[in-house]
C-alpha cells in the first residue's frame, strides 16, 4: 500500500516492524509478548514494554491496539480512507530559525486534531531548544530564552508527539516546514523517520480558494472569517489552520473529493512550477 494513503507513522531504520507484522499475522499479542518475541527484551517490565511497542507500532495504520491492550493487524476496505473517517493532526511549530538542516530547533509545538468537524487541542508545549533563540525570532514569536529554559527538551516529548500523531493525517500551513522540523528532531532523538500522509493547506488553498492572491495564514484566515488568537504562537496558528482545513474540506467535498487520495490530488494540481510555496517565515 502506498505511504501516501496512510496515516502518519515513525518507521524504525530496520526490519523490526516487519518482524512485528509477521508475529501479529499469527494472532494478537500484548506488549510484553512483542517485546520478548520481536525486540528480544526478555526482562522488560510491562511499563517499558508498553513504551517501546507504542514507539514501534503506535503510529502504524496497519496495526491497532484493542480494548484489552493487545495489538492486532488492522483491516482496511480499500487503499484510501474516506475523508469522513480520517482524523487530521494539524501541526504548528515555532523554531529558532528556518533551517533544520543547519541546527535550528523547535521552541514550541502544538497539535490540534480535526475529526468529524470537531476541533480539539491534543498536545501543546514550549520546548527547550538547547541553544539561544535569536533576538529577531524572540520578537516575532514572543518566546524568549527565559521562557524555554526550564521546559522539556524535544527528547523528553518525542514519545508523546509520536503517540499524538499516530495514524492521523499530518496537516500544516506550509507543511514541508513543520514536517521537516519534526522529522529532523525525531531522527536526532529517536533515530526514526517520519512517514505517512500529509496535507498542506497552502497548496489546498491555491486550488480551492482561487480568488486569493496570497495564501499566507493571515490572508486565508481573514478571507474565511477566522480569527487567529495568538499569531506566531503554536497553539494559535494550529487552531486557525484547523479551522481553515475544516472550510477547505467542505469545499473539496463540494468538488467531489471523497477520499484522502482525492484531497491530495487537489493539492498537487494546485501547485505552481515556480515559487510553489511562500517563505517559511511568511507561513509559519
């Protein structure tokens, strides 16, 4: 199955997931059994087993944890889920700069879910980037070195972030920016690659709001009558993006989009050959 039709997952750089899937094809298993049979952790406590198995399988849409705590293979009716059945994880990160490949780090993160038309804040925190925040970034985001000094590092929140994203469709306004930073942080702290379906509301807005000249967050929100409570802060921007997504989903369905693949197709057709995305600073 193509990764483009799956929810977000973090894939270990190895064959542990394949081994777990082979084990689960036999029958359902609890975390202790998987830790022993797949990971070789014969002496792991239940708490440790639960944690490592969630990190391994929790974000994989091919696997589900049942009510009794056991893990089992999930069955899927077709290759692309219907939009009505999707849960979207709308992400916004604030950072020390725009270049995750050159050492910039996350200073704040919010994940807002959209499911069945309901918007909820699922996760939010300031993050200690373990390096100074440039003065111009402090002015833009109002996040200072003092504010993050005693906050958790990304290593301390990585498991919670993975659990919150697990199996959901990743969404952000200028998604390559937020996806890139989270992927960089997860590679650094967990040696995991972030994989799965993602949507960019900038690209969707190009297709579904053709009358707008600018698809920046401020412009799209104003056009749709959405107030941004705290601009350039993770919670405020993520909430605004979630409400934008709700409007865009309604417009996409009016144009005949029924599945996640249909929606991703709209976003791809909305891309331009030149200047495909505004700058990260404009869209952050």
